[in-house]
C-alpha cells in the first residue's frame, strides 16, 4: 500500500509540474499575443496609408493562373500519386489547414501562408512533398554552383500570374523539366531537390525580392565573365646597395618637361573622371525616374543554403533565375514569409524592416521560426538555468517523450516521381538549344553542343554604351572542334584577333594573335613546347622582323631574331615561297651550358650578313663583371683571281678577360670562323623554314575556318556516323550468319540436295531416293552412336578389371596411400560405367522414336510432300 501511495504521489507531482509548465507556456503566448496586438495597433495607420497608395496603382494580372496552360500537359500518362492523395497526405493537409487558421488568428496582419497549392492535376499538395531529393548521375551536378547553373540554363523563366501573391499552382519537377519552363517557385523546387540530393542543407524560400530579381533583369548587373581577376603584384625585394657599387648615370632629362607632362596627364585623368561622374549622375537620374511602385511587395522564391553540410562555411542565398549566390545581407532580398524543405515547414516570426540583414537563420529557435511539424531535425534551444531549477531531468525527458509521441507527425514521402535527366537532355541544356542573357553593356548567348556547325557554344559581346550599339569586343567559346579551337577573342577597336587552342593542334598551336591572315603582317604565335621537337615556345612576326623563343633544346638556343630586307623584284609570280625575303641580320642567344667554361660558352652571336661580319659574346663568369667578345670579318675563301685567301690576324678582333695562348693562334681562329660560316648557313636555312611554317600554318587555319569540322566521341553512338554504320553492318552480318546457321541446322535434306544439279526440279524417283538416303543415313548415325557408347562402356569395364587384377596380385605389398588411390579410382570408374550404361539404354529406347519422327517430317516436308503422296 505504501508503494502504491508513493507512485500515486509521484504521478500527481508530475501532473502538477506538467500543468505549471503548460500554464507558463500559456502566459508566454499571451504576452506574445499582447506584443503582437501592440505592434498591430502601431502599424494600422501605416497599413491604411499603404493600402490607399496601392489602390491607386493599376496592375495587369493575367487571367491564367498557371505558368503554362493545362492543355499542354497530358494528365493521362501521369502516375496515380499525381491524381490523388494518400490518407497520410490528407491528414497532413488537415494539419496544415488547422495551423493556417491558428496563424491567421494570432497574426491577422500577415499574408496567408503558402502551404498546399494545386498541382498539374488540380490536386492540393503540400509544398514540402513537392520536393523530391535526387542525386543526379552526372559529376558536373555534385556542387551547388553547377546545379544552379544547369537549372538556370535549362528552364525558361515565366513571371508569376500575380506579382503580389504566390502562385495557386505548383507543378512537379518532372513536368517542369519536360516543358522546360516555370516560375520562380518551380525553379526553386527543382534546384532545392537537386541540392538536397547532393547533400546540401537547402530550403525553398517564399519572400519578397527587388524588381530586377523577380523579372530576371540583369541589365544593371555586370557580367561575371567580364570581371577580370585581380592580379597580385609581388613586389621585388630590392637588394641593399653595395658600398662599392657602380653609381648609375646622371638623369639629364628636364624636370620642367616632366612636370608639364605630369600636369597634362592629371588634366586628362580629371577630364575622364568628370565625364565618368556625369555619366553616373545621368544613370542615377534615369534609375530614380524608374522607381518601382511595388518595391517590397513583389513575391519571389529563392533557395537558402545553410552552413554545416558539405563544408559550407556560411549561409547564403541562391537566385535560381540567374544561378548567382548572394549574401544573406544583400539588398535584393527584402523579406521572408516562410521556408520549407522535404521534412518540415517554418514561418519567419522576425521583423523584416531592414530586409533580411537582421534575420537569424536558427530554425531550432521556436521564437524566431515557428515550425509546422514537431518532428524536425533542427535542435531546439536549451532551457535557461532559471527554468531548469526544480525540475527533475528524468521526469522532464519522460514527459517530453510522451508529448512528442502525441504531437509528432512524419512528413509523407514525396508524390513526385524520380527526377531523371537523360544524357541528350543534359547536353542540350538551354530551351531549344539557345539562351540569351542581357547584362549591363554586355550580351551573353549560349548554345547547345553540336547545334552550330562551327562548334560555337557561347558568345559574349561587350558594348561601349548602355544602349548596346557600339561593339567593343567579342569572345566566342567553341567545343568539339577538330582544330582544337577553344576561344576566339575579337577586339573591334584595335582589330586584334586572338585564337586560343587546346592541346592537340596539328601545328601544336596554343595562342594565335593577329590583325590579318595575310602573311608578313603583325602576329604572335605561341606553341605547346612539349609537343614540338624544336622546343619553340613563341614566334613574333612583323613585316620586317621575326623573333622566336625556345626552351629545352640540346644546343641551349633560347632566342633568335631575324631582320629581313626588301624583297627583290622578279619577273615570275611574286610568291613568298618562290621569292623569300632576304635575310639581313640574325641574332641568336643561348642559355648557359654548364659543361663548358664560361669563356668558351657563347651567350649571343650576331650574323651581319650584308657587312660580312660575325659577332660573338660569351657568358660572364660569376667572379667577373665583363664578358669576352670576339668579332670575325667573314671573307670569301678565294679572291677574284681564284687564289685562296690565307687567314690573317686582322680578320679576328677579340677581347678576352683572361687571354689564353691557344685562342691567339690563327689555326684556332680559322677553324672557329669556318664553323661559324656553317652555322650561319644553318641559321639562314632555319629562318627560311620558319617563314614556310608560318605560311603553312596560315593556310591550314584558313582551311580549318572554312571547314570547321567537329569531332564526335566513339561513345556517342548517335552522332558518330562511321561507328554507327560499322556497328549496323556488323549486326547485319552476324544476323545473316545466324540465320544461315539455323537453316543449316534445321535443313536435314541439305547434304543430300547438294548432290543434285542446282536449279533442277525434283522427280518422284529422286524424292523417294532422297527419303531413303536420309533415313538410312540417320539410321547409320544412330547405330554408330550406340556402338560408340558400347565401345566406351567396354573400355571402362576392361580398365576396371585390369585394376582389380593388379590389386589382387599386389594387395599384400600396397601402402595405405596406394589403397586409397585404388578405392577412389574404382568409385570413379563405377560411376562412369553406370552413366554409360544409362546413356546406352536411353539411346536404345529413343532411337526408334527419333527414326519415326524423322520419317514423318520427311513426308510432311514441302519439297517432298507432293511427290510422296502416293506412298503415304
């Protein structure tokens, strides 16, 4: 009895504590309602004034409530979950209606909640069940930026039927993907489904946005592709001046002229700054004249990504229209009514007077965010110390668990089918394969791969003015080009064209800058040096010069500069190949060769062809400040009379830091000059080859631009015509071979018909003979098969008898291992003998039946049936 009394007292104490807690919660709610009423009375006059102003504004509202007409949707092919609700979904709709009534009663100044719009079958569906978390099978869609860019490119934007209210229809993501169009809520639902499937903590947001955000107006925004990354300039550490360093030469330029030049530059900068300021003032006046009368009232939906999952350091917004990320402090987002994911629905209880800048996105705080369902994965706030005093932890946990069991309700599974994107649709991206986006002083055009014959997938046009009439530059991106062209940059002001190539070009081109495709004009070519044997990195060409830069050559050549003279006029056709430009001067520089001493390692050599001189400059040793030099006067080997010229000391002028004996000898100088003559011929030949290579590259580029052939992957079975034709031919050959084999297997008369003359009609006597031969042959095959089985049976029996006889003779001397081998052999032999006996008996039973079946088939064969009717 005392134990029962104690239990009753404990239950009564727990009930009193529960009642006190409920009373405390009721008092908090009453205080909250009083605060709400006070706020309501304070804002009544402001609301009346706002309503009066809004009544003066005329807003054209479309008659159709849906983003695209219902007639375009084939409802008959949709699954049952689209056309009806499960009992759990009906229960959820009742809970949502009850929650909406309580919310409207407690917060009469707030707009109605966006809870259960109609779907494409006009069935009310809760917004959280419209989200279908899906992980796409494409690695490009594993990150939030690529997911947002895909949704932005793939769907076409449709405005809301009423810019002041959420839509009354919210279609499934499968329908939106099929029609490739939707409003901001359709965009957000699809993007949120993909982000949650990829592991992000993402939510759909119902709120208010700026006019530019709601209308996808980017004419005031700068295109991200035009923003140049900031170059980090590394300041070189100046070496401390040496005590005995050589003083630099005195600056003899006029300070007065420098001051005048600085004043002139400052005046130019001030004039440009004044012009820019005036332009900004004019734009501000134009923008102020276009003030949005519905500012702060336009409904918009976007995606919120909270920090935590997928190593997201800070929460941010994603505009699904533009795929751009924004900070939660951005001015384009003016307020939030509610947000939801696939598990729960939250209402914002915070004031948005300062847009979204002061909002705290702690969804576990019920004061700031009121949730619909109790079963949320967001942790609730921990109670304060004052509230926790005097409360037993075990009882609190037990009571909380009972209360959760009473009020918790799991969100039903999504009624939307699995979101699937085929490879063809994923590759197409844009609606109809094309999309145009207008930015501030720029226009961005996108195409699907293989839509354009030249492989163009993106074009960015930059303009000088806001009206987009004067073009500054054009950037074009290409894909799947056979010539590996990746980017083409055209500057309309200077006329400079820059082509960028991926690795794999036939001439190993990397960058080609030019103003004209005509030869002997200003151009710069950069190459992939690892793809070239000569190690050429860069080639610069002007009408009179050509400069080449090398790296990684065995002869350590790093630089070659060629000066050309005026071309000699000839009577033949003036062609660059047949009439090359005469070479006047060749300058070559070399890297340091560590295997040679510095005094013998040439750093620079100059071939003065017209002056018949060769100048050499050697590398400077580390402990010297000057380098050795040498100059040769190149003369012909014979004079006008044919006499051989002898090397004289005046033909070589040298300056040596540390003179050596062998360098002063005429033999050494003569051999060096002969070697330099050969190298001069080689350099002139290489210069001629460089000119021919430039002409070849230009000709190849013209052919590539005219043909612009596109490549297709061997795995692309739809576009690769060669592989498709080859595969179809192989399948056709295999099918024909299979048919021939089947016919050969089934045609039991084929061996006997082959003995007759081809094309001859069978006679009755020949038909009888064919039947008899076929039956006799089949009978002989049956007999041969029986004899074969009988022979194998007798062979196995004889071998077993031999083994048994051997065992009886050697039984005394056998080891246990030998006996085990004998027993295992006997068991296997008996098994084979039994199998052969069964096969022989079965063959004897089936042989007559097979013979009769073949005879019946022969009488029914269409080739023999007419001739054998008499014998039936």
